C-alpha cells in the first residue's frame, strides 16, 4: 500500500485549484509515475494527494483557428505519439515522447508531469524549449501564461507556486510552421533509461542559408537550456559542413554539464559536441536541405 | 479512506469498496489473480503488467481506484474454453519460458502488441522497442521475439 494520508479525486481543474488553496501540504498526482515511486521510496512530501488522473479537461489536443496547437497537461506520451495533429505539425514532440521509459510508462506518464517535476533530464523539455512552448497555468485568482524557457529554476525546481495547476502547453504556429526539427536522446541503454544528454533543434532555412536555428539541451546545465550563443552565430550562415562545425562548437558557451555517477563531465562534453552536430544536421535535413 | 469502484476483470464485473492506498497490483492479487507478479514495484521490470482497456500498464505503480469504469485483462482471462491463447502457445513453442516469473507480464505486453499489429510487417527492432518495459533474467529475449514474430505471421 502507498503511504497516502489524504486523498481527493477531483472532477475539474477549478476544484483542484481550490483544494490546493485550502491545504498547503496537498500535491497533485497525474500519471503517478513519479509521485507513486516517491511514495514507495518513503518520501513524506507526497502523502496528501489531489488526483487529476484521467481528467478529461486536461486531455485535449487541438489546433486552434490561428494554427496554434494546444496540448492538455494530462495527455500521456502514448497519446502524444499517436495524435494526428502532433504527428503532422510538431512531430519532434512525438519523437521525444517515443524515447521515454518503456511502453507501460508512456501509457500513463503525462507530458505535464514530465515538466512539472523539474527533472533536468525530462525528455519532453528540449523539444518544448526549441518550440518556444507557452505554459497555461491556472490558479485561484485566474490563469497566467509562462514561456517554458522561464519555467525551470534549477534541479527539481520550477516556477510553480503552491496552488498552481498546469493546464495546457501551447505551441504557436510561428514557432513550428516552416521549421525542420529533430530530437536525440543519448542514454546508456536504448530504452528504460534516463538521458545522459538530450538535444533538440528546430531550423528554418532561406534556400541554403540558415534563417533561424534553435537548439536546446537537457542534463547539460542545472536546468534545460537553449544554447543562445550558437543560435545567434547560426543566423545568416550558409549550410556547409564547416559552418555546422562552427555553430556546434559554440553550444558550449551556454552549457555547464556536471559530474555524476551516470557520466563524467568530460564524457558529457564529448556527447554534447557530437549531438549538437548531429541534431543540427538532422533539423536542417528535415527543413529540406539534403546533406 | 475508501472508495467504491466498478470494473471488469477478464469479463467478470466487480463492484468493490476499496482502500484508496492500494495499488492495482495489490488489488488484483488479493482477488486471487496471482499471475500478476510483484517484481521491482517501481515500474522498471514489467512483471506486473496488465491490460487496461487493452493498453499495457505496470499495475505496481497504478492506483487501484483508477480502474473505476475500466476493463482489465490478466493472463488468467486469456484461457478461453480450456485453451490457452495463441500468444501463450507461441511462447511455449519458441521455448520463451524458463523460470517463468516474467512470463505473465510479457504475455500481456505481447498480447496487446499482436492485437495491434496483426498481419502487419513489423521488424524485430519494433518488437524489442515495444517490449522494452519487460525484463527477463533468463531467456536472453531472443526466443520471446521469435514467439511474437510467429504470432504476427499467422
Ligand atoms: C520506469 C520509469 C522510467 C521513466 N523513464 C523516463 C524517461 O525516459 N524520460 C523522462 O523524461 N522521464 C522518465 N520517467 C519519469 C516520469 O515517468 C516522467 O517524468 C513522467 O512524465 C511524469 O508524469 P506523471 O504524469 O506520471 O507525473 P506524476 O507522478 O503524476 O507527477 C509528477 C510531478 O508533477 C506534478 N504535476 C503533475 N501534473 C501536474 C499539473 N498538471 N500541474 C502542476 N503540477 C503537476 C506532481 O505534483 C508531481 O510533483 C520514468 C519513470 C519511471 C517510473
Ligand atoms: S513490479 Fe511493476 S514494473 Fe516491476
Ligand atoms: S523466464 Fe525467468 S525472468 Fe524471464
């Protein structure tokens, strides 16, 4: 049995918000693939639960009239991978979703839980960063929007205050239309493993010239990061092997990987360098230039 | 803390008042469905895999109350009219069972996979990827993949 001391199943986001407001110890549970493991491990932080599992309000994926795509926070990774809108317009999210855990995990783990737990290895994070996703967050006195780039504060820490519920993740049309994209997860095993380094890029070309490149990494700094210096350096450059090499070398300017039992700092630096080149090349190819 | 939930397991209707702290694994084993195995208890090994609305999930990290209104399948229900299923038979024929502890979980993952991909041309990598949530310490997986492949063909 899980060490749950208080439990309420809610029927709406507004109910969740008001219950959170009343109880400072209450925490949300969605897919539970993180919360239930923490409970198993005896963590005391998650003993009072507000259950948003399977809440229909959080499971919608739609393309709005203006072309923006909205994904409910409660959508599972398997739903992300199979959804027609996502596969058609933002397939890099589906690609990232496919690298998570194994099928049983993907069938219950939610995209909202993946970023709200603040893990620096979250596989959806790099893709959401390069798509400049915007988070719709609900609270007692109204909703707010926050760019995903401002969401992470440090390892395990995000810009959610007690009482906040992530409702949806929005990807604006201007941030996906005309872009090629790619995600690569480097891990020690091909499945059921946490990323050693994750890297996503989106790229927009004007003929053979890079108009805009966005590149983000996970586990390469104390929080998921865009490599801004490389992005600035890429603007206006022709697509050549030499230029890709130069842009890839610039990513280090913004990153600071750590030593851990999973991998040494030096090894991570090596992986970052290789992935930068590989993912930039793949995003350029996806945007239409054969390399 | 208790809740009353209704669900179907292997075609049988249940309505029960349960402790909300129970995992689905514990609920099913208490009901005598001991094909559902407790391995790691933390979502890594797949020994506890059951199908919920035909989708494989790890019952060890799934609250029992979440099955309200849902349909569950375990290995016990795969035997129809005294005959084991095609997937079960293929595991036997391929020699894909050794100690057997992982087998019920694997059978459920394979069953969902075969029902989804029947008749399609699926490569071995895809079979591996879709069975990556199940661990086996004995067989080395090769025979398991052969078993699944043989089910897709006929
Ligand atoms: C075996 C296994 C393998 C895994 N492999 C991977 C992997 O490869 N890559 C990866 O990135 N992760 C992996 N994970 C971690 C985990 O599955 C994911 O991070 C998952 O997406 C978490 O989502 P959830 O819905 O299960 O979260 P939950 O456990 O329900 O919640 C996680 C956290 O987010 C909060 N939360 C959830 N929903 C909301 C919301 N709408 N608003 C505000 N806060 C919310 C909860 O309060 C909690 O703090 C793995 C986990 C396991 C057990
Ligand atoms: S016992 Fe559930 S995954 Fe290992
Ligand atoms: S047969 Fe022994 S663990 Fe798979």
